[in-house]
């Protein structure tokens, strides 16, 4: 048996539970309602969505001999 320090022998096996994270408070904020989102910068735009692939209206007919 290899020589290990005593504190390593008594450490528990790592668990699958996440560690606790402490968050610092950021202070108070004010939330305001606006009927529409603000306009973005004029030189930036969001790319258009790619069109969906075509979907057939009915099943293809099968050939019967």
C-alpha cells in the first residue's frame, strides 16, 4: 500500500451534485414597460429566417402491377 497523507484517505468521493455558488448582490434596478422594443443601431440587422422545406400535400401514389 502506497504512503498517503492522512487527510487524503478520509476525503469523500466526488459527488454528482453541483457546488453551491454565491452571487454578490448588484443593487436595485428599475423595470419599465414600453409598448414596443427600442430601435436598434442603424448599421446592424438580424438575418432573415431560412424558408422551411416544402411539405407534400398528400402521400405519393404507389405503382400497383
